[in-house]
């Protein structure tokens, strides 16, 4: 693991996710650039002191040299380090599980994609929400034609943690790396959670827009990056869409919601109630499909406990780790990529996210003009 | 009543609404342009045959001449007739209760507004949803500062009745006046339900946008007018907004939903569950405010039965009729407009709606450019 | 109308319900036993002064003698007057629409049933909740076999208006007739709302229990009658059930909820969301059936506006008035009872409710023993 | 681990729960009485072959003799083995984490409680639902007086997996140990899930009933034990309650729901939506309290990820494992029981559950008579 020391939320989440399905042992880390904190954080996690690194390059080198070296690395640093860290480990032959967004520029993302392909290493990107069984079931339903041709895609991701007023919070916002273009990249809310929303829309609808129009906004004067973005989408088949993402949405916790309307039926998913998916036929009655009860290979593969026993965010996260493990095993055994891991987000999804950010920026700077977007066949 | 014969849905609704609070008797009508059907429809409603008119001008003339003539007329015709019919009755000194939208052009709307003012007649516009107690309570909460400064306004109005495929439905769509610019005006979905959404956003938020950006769309090749519109909004105080309206939203019944996010709290209202309003303080717990239980003068005035005994669409409609009656009584008695009727939508709201349509059209034709909107102080 | 003067909630509701579908004119009343208040209340409703009575017997006599006398009377008095008032009007040949419960003793109920039958008069009992379209649809679904054989019936009706503490409330409770056995009958909560729950359970399940076990309780020391009742039910076919009713259920508004579990599917209805009905097949996904969208003759007959335009309590009430009007017309025309009025609750349902109260009392007094109940074929 | 081989659902759940918070390694087991299957199941979990036992007594002996022997054992056998297995391990000085119910008779439960106390070993009983943060918050709210004096406790636990008809299912039911008094104990549904409901009611309300009245029922002729139970409860303070549990509740997944009504407010919890808890003040608006957002020591201790990132059943289960680990560490270190583990269900809760079963049986056999229940101060 690189990053994630000192009680960082997402580092702890990655470790639980790695452990949950018993596919990994977490044994080494460059948890901090400060050697003392790296050692303290690592031994707190029961790493051998020799495997507590203060430099990720050193870690990549040393671990690849050990006979019992790590198979995969989890990258949970601020955004600007994703690409350099991932590059170091891929070059050392180590598989990568990287937090989103992929990085801070499309070019570095494309280089990573090429490198991962070249070295035949797994590069999993933790678009966590694609690990939910009902999200995978939604994707499967759309792909099967169950909702007909997709006409509308509405996705939103709203939080309120930046809406707090007061000096303490202002301080927090100034020092926080999410508001620093050097470390966060050229957008704020857009890359932090907008890319999740964008990925989810593509994951379920099976389509990518070829044009978008966007407005970035910051509600707080001293904030450099956007805390709010709204986007209109056009798809090659004539479908339309909207994406809204905000960290100023008073009262919202982690409100990632998707609706897809097809010619035959519509689907609705709310991340805060992830054990259910709503399917409404045209002119008909809404049905509440539930994890564990609904039939479908994709959902069943991602399900651990029976219906009515809720699974949550950590299980979704663990699912990505489990899928990545299956791919790593296959590669190490010289086998083809297992078909049942097709839902795992990879470096290619990361590149798509970077292109989305580029197009949003370009549209916004041009006064919200319609802007072309070419994501290809993710 | 003008229009609304032959089992027309909205005509029957107006009649129930007029009756519900015992403020009106429905005694005369030009229910059809065909004299025989006008007579048949009218006598079916127990009108005196002498008061079953085939021509609204004749009705305006005759009723204003009768000692027991009508005080007010309800106009439930297709859009293009709203202005001429209303003009005839206003000129005859008869108060008007008119279905939305106000008409098919801003100019005719402004002329109507001037005429109503000039003749000192009530001109109520049935933006029904503003009659719900919890909508009025929301407006009152925002005005009182309970949610702080408004930052975001999200409104959507989605139906699925135009999404039906098949020849029968296509036939219906071809013949339906909603798709005929001569009778519906220059937009379809936008004027039919988009204006309701626009009115509700302004009614609750207490603000009108001064800029918008829009895209109209029709998903059906043989449809002349839009069946789908999405709009971004900018407000003078820096707030942002989105408006989406569609009659192609598979599985949606009458899904008018509004969210307003302020600096202190957010509000959410869903027309299909009109007895509740959600209030969520920043960083806090959502509260389900309910009609009959919540304290507030506006809500209490619009409430007939105790909490837990649901009121619905017809009661909201009746509320507009009741408010209009109170204004009519005041005018006839030479009294000032009663303060408690301040929530009644009028011809001025209608003009605002026409300007909204104009701006949407202008933006769409300019490739979704940001377009100024000047609604004034509605 | 007898009773219901002075702003009494239920009197106003009856008048709106009578008006809503344009089946009645409300023209006469004995709104109070005090002549001055009877006159004042009546003229406030625009009754002719000659038709404002202070004595219901006088009203029955006078109205039956007038050529334009009333066809039907609405009885909205305290419980102990239901039977004497209804008797007077039935004997005068006037149809009766009576608030629930039917009275204060089974014997008087049975006498009323006999009298109504003997005089061939309509006797409608306002078990309001049976007027909801989705309740009627539920009944139709069960009768059609859609949920298989009924195994479980769970019904509850919870309110919190008696749970208020403090002297003002205690005062209210002392003076209120609901706590006076002379006027309310031998039970409190049980007859006030428990009978509604009992009727709804029978109405939808199509079954009546033949055994019950009950516990009455009063949480307030100075209250004579029960404010809380819980009942276990056994049905002839082996089904089981529970009925709970309380006016001490802190935080509950008017929470009447029913669940029926059959061998094939279950149904759930919540009176506070009356436009929907949940149908869940065994092992399957819950479906949200909605008023206006669901197909079914019973629901469609009781529906005024399209799906997504909520109807509520007043419309349900109006439905009973409409059904009663159809029966009255048929009787006056010498025609058979119209099949489409089969859902109207009558004096027989009232007798069933009285027997339910008797059995609850008997069981409670015997230490919650299983007690036989013979309701017959309602 | 004893039991839980061969893909048994609950064995896998225990292993994930043990792993999730990194408090345990699962290293040994008597997963089956068949030596070959015990070895195969164990090695599949990467146990050393020397630690794959076919006899739990042998396992207790051998593990207690090893220097690296297990600290604690998880017991996931059928009910009749809980007591003998737990006895063997307690006698070997090994802490116990045991599935519910505690056993098949009160006497064996009391003996276990005495033994655990005598040997100063932790005996955790996996009443999983008490591990949910919002359940613990509810308990804390009640204890703090936030809802006033408790008046009503309603709990239900409904599933539908026994409601399946047809020969396959009948086969399943015949062979299943849940229907075998030798292995399940004297009740079926009552001990399987009724005890969960009973525990939850006591856990949150902070009260135990001193009287109950019950009816057991089996809807399937060939079923020996109950598949349905309904119970009325009386509490020493005059409160009343109902408990319903069924495995024949068509369409229910794992519907454990609790409502507690106090003099000031009511609480409602639904296990299928475990990240929220509803608090409704008397006469006021319902509030949706959410995990991660609500303040409270008990909830915060049991929370891993921020609000809006749902936690579920496995996390609740893991919480019990984490609490047990904290107690084990304290005991091994000679420290007092940590105050923050006070919510952990123990052998005493198991004894309370056995007494509940006894009282239910006694009441049912006496024709649903009120029956005394003495649980003491759990």
C-alpha cells in the first residue's frame, strides 16, 4: 500500500476491502513520506519493519526483488501521485489497484494504460460503486435489452461536506489537497466525485456520450477549484443525459443516484440504498429488485449473504479486490482474463474519466459550449 | 366554463375544484364549438339550456347581460384560445380562471395582464401545484430564511405518456393538439409541463433566474414539438439551477419534484407525495414535515382535514378556486386584495412562463447558449 | 345532516364528500340541539331557515312531508345517537348515511339492520377507508385468487392524539365524549378506530375471524375507556391475524396499515399513502401498484384523476357518497342494487363491528381468553 | 471454528466477520464430523492439516495444548451441539463465540453461564442485529431518556423461505434440522428468529417483560415445529408489547423491525435499512437519523465508514467479533471488562432467550394464557 497512513479514511477502507474475501494479505507499505511515520504506521498494521518504506520507488524495487514480495500494490495517495507511483510498480512488474481518479492529466493516464498493457499487469481502478451487486445487475439488464434502447441517462452525486460555513471549515478547505490544483488536478468536485458519477453512467447504460456541455462553479470565494458541476450529455444514438455533482448540496451525505430510461423500462439506483434497484416498465408498476433475491449471474457473483441481509460499501469495495485477485491469478497462471471479471474498472476507465474532465473544462471555458468527447469503446 | 366538454379530463377537474369548497356553482358554459355537443354537454351538467353556448363571445356577452350572470369563467381550451377567450370575458367584466400556460406568445400574455389590471378583474392561472399546503409551507420557510440563502434549485417534471410506442399511440400523437404549433404554441413539453416546473421553482425559491441555457429535443421523428427539455439556470445571487421536463420518461406518472438547497438547510418536495415536505439541515438529519401537523399560516389556510388524512391534487386545485373566490369577493366589495390570497398564481405568473418559453427557444436555437431572461419581480 | 355544526371536523368532511361528485345538495340539518345554534350553523351553510332544525325527529317528520324533502340524511353525532337518529329517518322513509361505529350495542345495530331491510332504505356506514381505489383493488385481487389462500392478516391503526401530556390535554380528555361510556359506548379506542381496522381487514381479506383474543388497556389513569387494544385473530380456514389499535402511539398521525399474506403473494396498504398498494409474490420482488395506472374495475370506478395526481381521504369519503347515491337512485327507480356498489359498507358491516367490540370486551374480561365470534357472511 | 464446513452460510459469515476488523486469524476447525470432509474443508480455508479436526473435543484438547493454540472458538453447529461444544472449549480455557440460540434447554444454558463465569472466559452470543450502529444508538437514546418512559414495544421478524410450496421444498423441509426437535430444540421459528426479535426488543427498550401470552402455529401439516408465533407482552412498568415472528410471511426477506413508543417520542428501526433510525417526537415530525452523521458514542464506536457509505450485516457481525476481541484482550491482560464492550450479547442474553422460549411454550400449551416470565436484570 502506498499512502493511507495516519488514519486516512480511504486507506483503512482499502485494507478492509482487501481482507474481506480473504484474497490478500496486507504486508508492506509506503504509508508516509516521513520515515518515522511510515514505520509507525506500518508496524501498527503488523508489517515487518523491513517492509515499512518511506519512498514508493524504494518499495517497488525492494518488493520486486524479494522472493515473498508483494503481488499487487494499492495506491491511495493524493491524485497527482497516482501516475508516478503506478508507473514505478508496473515497471517493477507489480499489479496495481489504484484509487480514482486515475491522475491529473489525460496524457499520463494514456501512458499508464499503455504501460499496463505492455507489461501485462492488472490495473484496477476503484470506482467502488461498480462493485455493488445491484449496479452490476442493472448493467446486465441494460445489456440484455430488458429496458429497450436507452433514451435518457440521469446521474447525480451530491455531498454536503464542503457546504459547512465558519472559520474551522474554511481552514480545512484551504489546507485540504482537494482544493490544490497541484495535487488534485485541474478540477475539484468534478474529479473527486464527478468521475464516479460519469463512470457509473457509462457502466450501467453501456454507452458513452460523444458531446457534452458543462458549467463549473465554486460557491466559495476562496476556493480555487470547482465545488459544483452540471453537465448535459448527448449520446451517439440520440439519447440525452444530465450529470450533476456537488459538494455543496446541503444535507446530502453521499447521494450518488442514477436513472436510465429506455424505450421499454426505466431503472433507478441510489447508492445509499444499494441492496435495491427499481425497474419500472413503460406505463407499468415499479418493481423493487433486491440483492440476493434477483436472479442474474453478475449480481450473484458479487453477493455474499442472502437477501434481506444488507451488504454495503465495504463489500462493494471488496468485490473490486476480489475481481482483481482473480485477474492476477489468471495472469500469473498464464490464463486468459476470466470472463467473470469483466465488470472490474481498469486503467481504461480511468482514461475515460480524464477525457471527461478535459471536455468539461473545455466546455466551461468556452461559455458552456457543446464539446466533442471521444472515449472510444470502453 | 369554456372548453372541457365531452369528458375532457381537465374540465371535470375544474368543476370538482370549483365545487369542493362550496365557493362556486357551475351554471353555464361554452363547452364545445358544435351547438349540439355544447347543448348536450351543458345539460348533462344540469346547465339551463339557455346557458349552453356554442360561442364563447356569445357567452361572454349574454352572461354579462344577465342579472344572474356568471361572476367568473373557467377557461380550459387548448392553449391558442386562452388569450382570445380571456380577452372576451375580461372585456365583459367577468373574472377569469384560466388553465396554464397563459397562451402561445408573450405579447398576448402581456396584453392580457394589462387588460386584467385595467379592468380590475381577477385573473387566476391554474398552476395547480402551488395550491398544495406543503408547497406553500416550503415557500414560507424559504421566505422566512429557514434554509438560509438559496444556492441550488433543482426541479423536474417527468411523465411517460408520450413514450408509448406503436401505431395507436402514433395516431394519438399525430392528432393530439399538444403536437400542433398552431394550437399548442411554439413548444410542446416545455409549455405543457415545463412551465409548471418553472413556476414551482420560482414559487418556492422566491427567485427568478436571469440567465438560462437550454436544449429542446424530440425523441419521436414525426413529432414537431419538443417532448423533452433540459435547462441550466443562473440566478442573480449566484445560485445555480437545473430544470428537466420530459413526457418520454419511461415509467414516470406525474413526477414533479423540487429540491432547493440553501446555506442552512435543503427542502425536497415530490408532487406524488404531496402531504410531506423534507427539510434537511446542513450536516443533519432529514425531517419529514407533514400537512396538518406542521405549523405555518400558509399551510394551515390550505388544509381541510387533519394530518394523516391525505389531501391530494383536487384539493390543491380547489385551493386556487377558493383563493380566487376570496379575491373576487374582495374586488366586488371594493376591498383590497386579501393578504391570504398572495399565493394565488395570476396572469403575471403566466407572462413569466411565456418569457421562460421564449428564452428556452432562443437558447436552443443558438446551440444552447446562455440567454438572458428578465422576469421582473413576480 | 344531523350533528356536525360548529366547525365539527367530521361534519365538514361529510359535506365536502357529498358535494365532490355532484351527487347531492346539502339543504337541511339538525346541526345542534340548541335552536339558536342550529339556525346559525344551518344558515351559515345556506340552508333555508325553515330547514334548520333543533330536533332530529322534527327534521325527519318535516322533511318526509315536504315535496322537496331530503332523500338521504347524514348522521354525524356522537355514537349513542346513531341508532335513535337513524331509526327516526328510516321510519320516515329517508335513506341513511351514518358515521361509524354503528352505535353502542349490538342489539340496537341488529334492530337497525332489520329496519333498513324492512323499509328497503339504503344504510351506508362511512368506513371511509374502503372508498380508496387501492383498497378496492386489493379486495379485488384477493377475491380473484391473485395472492392464493390467505394465511395471515395484520392490521393496525395507530394515532397519537391521546398521548399528549399536560393539563390542557387532560382537560380535553375529560370533557371529550370519546371517553364517556354513555355517549361512546363500552369501548373507546376500540370502537373509535379499532372498528375501522377490523372492517378494513375483512373488506380486503374477504374473511371474518371466528375466534379472537384481546387485551384492552388504558395508559392514562383517569381514562375510563381503553386507549389501546391488541387482538389476536383466528380464521375458519386456519389463517391467523393480529389487530392493534392505539391512540397513544407517540408520533403516529393516522397510521392505518394492513398486510395480507397469501400462499402466492402478499399485499400491503398504508392509508397515509393511499395511491399505492404493494404486491409481493412469494420469493419475488415487491411491486408498487398505483391508482390510475393499475387495471381493475373496482379501482377504476373509484378513480377521478390520472395516475400521479394523488387522490386522498376526501375522495375516498366521496366515493361512499357516490355509491350510496347510485343505490338510492336504483331503489327509487325500482331497480336492483347496482353491482358496482357492492363495495359500499352498510348496516351489516356495522353489526359486524358491534360483534367485534363485544368479543373483544368478553375476551379481555376473561383474562384474554380465546373467544368465539360469529359474524356470518358479511 | 466448530461446524460451518461445506459452504454453510453462517460459517462463511463468521469467518468474514472475524477477518473484517483484523482482530482474528482463523486457523483451526472441526468443520465436519467426517474426517475427510473436515480435512478438505479446513485445508480449503488454508488451515494446517494438523489443525483440521473431526471431533470438537479433540480440537479443544489439542488447541489448548499448543503454544500457538486458538484463543477463541466460533460455534456454528445446529442448536443441540451449542452447549456440549461450548462446554468442552470453556473447560479447555478457550473463549467462546457462539451462534444463537444458546441451546435447546434453559438448564443447559444456565450451566453454561455458570461455567463461563467460573472460568472467567468470554462467551459472546451472536445476536447480530445488536451490532448495528443505529441499533446501539437507539439503545443509547432510550437509556438517556430521549423518548421518555417506554409505553409500547412492537417487534416483528418475518421471512418467507418456509412458505415455498412444492415437492422440492417439502423435501428440504423434511431434511432440514430446523424442523427436528432433537437438533433444533422444542420450538422452530421461535428459537430460530423469534429469539433475535426478543433480544432486540430488550436490547433497545432496556426492559424485559414479566408476562407474556403466546400462540404457536405451523401452517404446514408435515411440520413438527412452529413456523409462526405471535406473542403479547406485559412489562413491569405497565408497558405493553407485541412480538410476531414467522417464516411463512410471503414476500418477506429478512424483515426484522422494531418500534418503541415512549411518552416523549417513538423510535423505529428496520434491519433491511440498517443505516437509518427514525425518531418521531410526540405530535411532531419524523427525523431520519443516519449512521455516521448522528452523534453518539455507541454508534460511533461501531462505525467504520462515513455517513452515506452504507454498512451492513457483515459489519454488524464483525462488530460483535471486535467487541469480543476487546474483552478477550482485557481478560488476558488481567484488566476489567472494557466499558465500551457493554453492548456485546453474552451467555446471559442466551439464557434470557431460553426462558422466553419456555414461557412461549407454556402459554401456548395452556391455550394462550398469560404466563409469568422472570428474566432478571439482563
